C-alpha cells in the first residue's frame, strides 16, 4: 500500500462546523475598541456602495438624490419599469440558461478530468496540469479573437449555446484545479475498500467518491455560475440581437439609453445581482471550506 | 493493492509494491477509460483557443485586408513593443494589478484577522463583508462611476457638501484621478476574495500552539509575526496569484468607468481596441500572448509555492 503523505490540512468533509450557520472557530480573545472601529470601517467600505445601489433603486426621486443617506421614499416602480419596458425579464432568463448549462457541463467534465489527474499516473500528467493552469492566465480578450472567428465559422455567434461553450472553456481550468485537490484528499484506501467490496468503477464513483467531493463540486459550481453570469466582453461581442442579451450586456445597453435615470439603472443592477447572492447564500456553508481545501491543495 | 494507489516514480517517498501484473494493469485501464474523454475535452477546450492565438500572433492578419493573411514572423510583437499606446497599456496594467493586489490583500488580511475573533454576529458580518464580491462587475463599475464618483449627483461630493457646506470642494473624481478611480472600484470588488482565502487559512491554524505561545509569554505582536503570518503565507500567496491573474485581465471596470481614456487603457482594453477598432487580429493576438508571458513571469514565485504543495500530495 502506498504511503499517503499527510495533507497540509485535512480537507475531507471540511465543511462541518466551520462556516456559515455553524459557529466559526475563533481566537478566544475578544475585540479591542480600535479593532471594532476598524471592522466597522471595513464593513462600511464593503457594504455602503451596495446599500447605495439598493436604496437608489427604491428611491422614487433617485435622479436627484445627491448625498442624502436615506432614500426619499420606497417604491417598486423602477423595478417594474426595468422588468417591463427594460426587457430584463428576458435578459435574466438568457443569463440563467447560459449559466445553468455552463455549471452542469463544467461540473461533470471537470470532476471526471480531476479524478484522472489526481488519481492516475500517465505521461505528461504534470505538463497537462500546468497547461490547464496557464489556460487560466490567458486574458479573455486574447481568446476573443480565435473564439470569435471560430464561432463565426460555425454560425454560433449570435447564439446562447455558443456563449455557454465559451464560458465552459473559462470555467473548466479553475474547476479542474479545485476539484483535483478534493479528489486527492480522499484516501485511496476508501476507494480500495469499495473495490474489495465488489464495486465496479461506476459504483465506486457514484457511491464513494462523489459524496466525498460534493463540497468541492459546490464550490466550483459557484465559480462557474459567477463566471458565466458576470461575463461581459464575450457577450458584448457575440450577441447581436436584443432578445439574446445576457444581463451584463443588457445593463450596459440599457444604461446607454437611460443615462441619467439612476433609479432604473440601479434597479437593474440590483436585479441582476440578486441571483448571485441567492445562489451564494444557499451554498456558502460549503463554499468557504471548499475554497480553502482546494486552495491549500493547489 | 491496486496500481492506482501507487506513487509516481518521481516521488522519492514511494514505497509501493513492485511492478503491477498485466491483469492489474488492465483493470487500471478499465478504470481510467471513463475519464479519458473528459480529460481530452478539457485539454482541447482550454488549449486550442490559446494555441490559435499564438499562431495568429505570428501572422499578418487584418480583417480589412482579408486576402493578405501571411506569416509575419515577430513583426506583430515588434509593433506592440514599439507602439506608444501599447507600452503605456503595459505600464498601466502593471500599476493597476500591483496596487489592487497589494491593497486588497492588506484589507482582506485585516478583515480576516478581525473576523477571527469571537464576537456576536460574526457569521452575519462575514457574509456582509462578502457582498462586493457578489455584485456583477459591470453593475459595480456603473455604480462606482455614477452613483459614487459623479461630480454632480454622486455620493462622494454629496457627502462633502453635507460635511463642509455649500463651499465644499467638488472634485471630478474620475477625470482628476482616473487610475485611482478604477483601482478603488476594483479593490472594493476583490477584497472579499482575499479575505475569504486568508480567513480559511486562519481557520486551519492550530490554536493550541498559539495558546502555548501565549502561556509562554509571547505578546500578540510576536504571535502575529512569528506564528500567524508564516502560517498564512501560502494562503496569501495563493490569493495574490489568483487575484493577479484575474486583475491583469480586468476589462469591465476600465471599459465602464473610463472607456480606456485618461491614461487608464490597460492591455485587455488595448487588445479590445486593436481587435474591434483596428481589426488587426495579428497585433491583438501578439498583445494577448505578451499578457500571458507577463502573467507567467509574475506568477512564477507563487506558482513555486503551489508546486511544493503539489509535490507533497502526489500519490
């Protein structure tokens, strides 16, 4: 049996009781006054712009708000305008479609590829890993050129599916690296035991490996989702028809037409941010530990 | 005893059995087969566009002259390095990336250290600190540009009026400090990411050792510089690496806040312009390749850390 070097931290099931609703482990010393002040300042820096966005979206006199900290009132008017005349309902659907396709395919493919690079020895394994990491460093703008030309040849320029394929290419490297750490952290002995008990590879994968790397899958799917949902430059260049726009492009174009209407613009910004927040809150218990485990394992 | 469980021969720690029998090897291959398509798919999808970019970077290829696509050697690279705009873009990219990474890393470290203490509502505070990371970048950039920086309607000048009265200075933030306007907006977005990774590092710190040090009379500062910081080093390096890779590529903020004007055009924006306005595919690709090379050089130090970890866990 091979030696299993002790991992830097034990990332198997690291989600338990560390994050989210469960109490965080903490230094026992409590905060001093200056520390409280610093924390409040940092919190203000983080939250205030977001508060400003949401409160302006609800302010009936958003355009002339200036420096008043509280909105002059609360109204859903801007939201209904954005969803109705602004066409953001369709944009949200487009983005959701692209993001869901990206997340599903990239999770499945990345997991299988991660098992391959984490578990098996084959020629050029290390080189392949480095190549995948380098692919992550290529600026999107550089890839626009080959992908744009390719999509034009395949007549996928104005298509949401074409966009999903592109996002897949962006989210896969990170997903493979992240999941590799999780797979590597599962002791090989656990797999061996499954084989000894008569499992085939498929059964072992579904019943043993998959549950153990589930936190990692959650973390990577969040990143794939955010990648696809937020992406701007490809959506801007690929999509030509209004009805195909994703939220980021929709917002940019909408802003162009309503330059001074802060209310609707901030309402649109809030609206397109909400799905990310919801998705994040649903999985945040697993996310931080997942990120950490994947990070430490490389 | 499956060959799957063996260490790679490169690993000196390997104490696996002798060569596996042919049957075992056949079994191993049957386990590998399902993974092969996925791996090939990943390699193809992530490598082909990049390889194509490299190929195009050596070609003279301008969409205005579709009949003159020929091999051009290094001329595209020479053009990029002799172009004043491109050199300016390289400089801006470096300044932008370094400032954003350093500032957001320090802020993230501070936030993570504070969140490592126990106080009521800690979970909620942590979630709230993450908010900027969740705002769609284009929306965040629009927010900073108009709701905060705008000289007439923006929050900052509104606050100045509120505090200093009618004669308060009313700077036009973006045109007076264009690069800083972009940097602050990106720092806002990236601090939570740094905080998350560092916080995860703090959570994995063995507290009993810290307790022991405290009992032995170590001061808070000593514990921080001799225990906490060394422990956090790989986490901070990783955060810096991932952050730098992403910030080098920043386009949304530059495009939205300044439209690349006022000396804020970074390399991604330069590529965008060369591609969409000048239609010079060759030169744009060359600039892209330069970004990749630059990123690799910058990242080498951090990469080394990643690979020490990588070596430790190969099996």
